């Protein structure tokens, strides 16, 4: 566990050393989440860097990143804990083989050695040594969201066979949402909140230069400008920062010039939807030339 940066500016500098460029607002929100022990809800379009923020913060803090990937149908046993039934069965068979009565040792089946800790329990047990990333919480249902709120309110859980397990200190908790559905007011009230926008051209060019140092400044700025114009179109899936970085890397590898022909050849790096590809191809020449 490293000493944590003592303020938003120091945190932003530490994140930048790890190739994550956070603006002042995001750095402040991340700092407060760690300092106050309050969950931080990050919202924004897909690809703006919400998940990467949690990974970078864990690296800065010297903490273990514990990731809970939410999905439709996720339940508490997938998020909290489960009993290791195959191992329990082997234990019973070993008792039988040694002449013991298995029913006399039933309680021994429900000890910590047979408990499989899922992400929430793992983060609680690690406490301050963990950054818990609850990724795409909007993909879970209302019931799971209510359960999650209960855990994050007290940072403790009860395992009937073992009792209450409390975090020694709250872990840093970062939730992300792409707003595929509205989250409850109760969860929002529990969290600090920050909206992450797509970066402007200058910041995105800076991100490209940090992530792919071999890309010349002029090319980084040009690609960031083209991507900004693509995002202004009515696309189903606008390109994220990761696509911009990939496009810059590919373009540099293929000759280092982004013109209409090279953009058309590599468009699949930055546009990932068939209808979007069709729409972009109609205006690609105009978009590329306008960014010169």
C-alpha cells in the first residue's frame, strides 16, 4: 500500500504518470472517493475512460483492483459469496473413508475454508487495500441494485453460518454506468457523482501522445480532430478514446498519414457498427478534409 496523493492536483499528476489524463473535476471526485470512503458513480458514454479511471487509481494507491462486472441476471451469489460444494463433498467422503460419521461434522462444512469469496466480499475483507470497481451497474436489475446499496451503506455483510463480516476500513468504490437504464435515487444519493464527457480535441491529442509516444504531435491532433467530427454525427456507437488511440497507433504503423484513402482503409478500427460504417463512408472525405 503506497502513500496516497494528498490532493486532487497530486492525484492528477500521479494518474498522468500512469498514462491516464484526468481533468480537475474527475481528479477531485476520485480524491474525495478515497478520502471520504464514499462510493463514486461515474457516468458517461461508452469509451470515455470510466473503467480505466478505476484501474489507474488502484495503481496509484498501490491497492488491489477488485472488479465486479455487472450483467443482466447477476445475483448476490455471483457478487458476494458461494459455498464450494465440490470441496465440501470431498471433505465428507474423506470423513467417511476415515470411519467418521459425516452428520456429526456438518458444522465443519460451513467454515471459512469452504467459502468462495466473490468480488464484494473480497473487497470488504481487503478494506482500504482494495479499489472495488462495480462496472456497468446499469446492466443489473433493480433487485441487485438494492442489494448492492445495502452492502455499500454499511460496508458489511452477514453470512448466516459465519456471522457478520465488516470491512476494517471502507475500500475505495467506483461504480460505472453507461446509462442504459436509470439508476435508483437511493443509490445516487449514497454516491458521489461525476459525469465524464468525451475529451476535447486538445486533451484527446494529449492522451494519444501519452498512450502512443511514437505518434507525432501533428498526427495525434489530426486524428483527434477527425474523431471529434465523427462523434458529432448521429452514430449508434460513437468512437471512444480507446478507438482514437488504436487508430493513431495503426495509422502510424501504416505510414503516418491520415488522408481519405488511409482513413477508409482503417475505418473499422474506430467505427464498430455496420450502420455507422455506412453513414460515415458517405461523409468521410468531407470529415477528413475538414480536419486539416
